[in-house]
């Protein structure tokens, strides 16, 4: 059973100057968010590092490592929805973003791809003898 989602802190600090009062205060709120969200992340003390060098791609780290990296390297400002730390995408946000995409009159390639795969699979036998 998962606990309720902790409040997501304001993210303006992510773009503040590293070392500034705003940045350091926001960083502490981010770390607190991770601690509060621990039960929703499997209850372990290992997290993805969101600094500009690691970008959530270099394995799991403890909070001390993450705190240090975020002070030294800065927070990856493109990481605006903290999905690696328990934040969920908002369906309304995703829908509003898709409505803002420009219409470019390019046909969606997926129906063609699905059709091609189905045509190929049609020619395969239903049973495979092993």
C-alpha cells in the first residue's frame, strides 16, 4: 500500500543561481520531498541524481551524494516533472501540451506502421514447431 503523495514544492528555484538563498532553500525542499516520498518509491534511500551531469541516468545514489551534486553541478532545469522521484504526470498537463503542438499537415506514421506489421504477421503460421 502506498502513502499519499507529498506536496510538490515550487520549482522556480531550479533556475536560480547555484548557491543563492532561493536555490539552497529550494534544494532543501526537493530533498525533503524525496524523504517524504520514500514510501512511494519502494521505501529505499537510493534515488536518481538530477544534477546537470547525471541527468537521472547514472544509477541510484544516496541523498548526501545528490545534495552535493546539486550544489556543485546544479539542477537539470529540463527535468520539470520529477517522474524519477515520484511525481506523476498530470493528464490535463499532457493534454494541454499536446494541444499546443503546431499542426504541420504531416500524416501520423503509426497507422501505416501498424498496417505493415499486421500484413507481415498475417503471413506467419499460427503455430511454431520447436
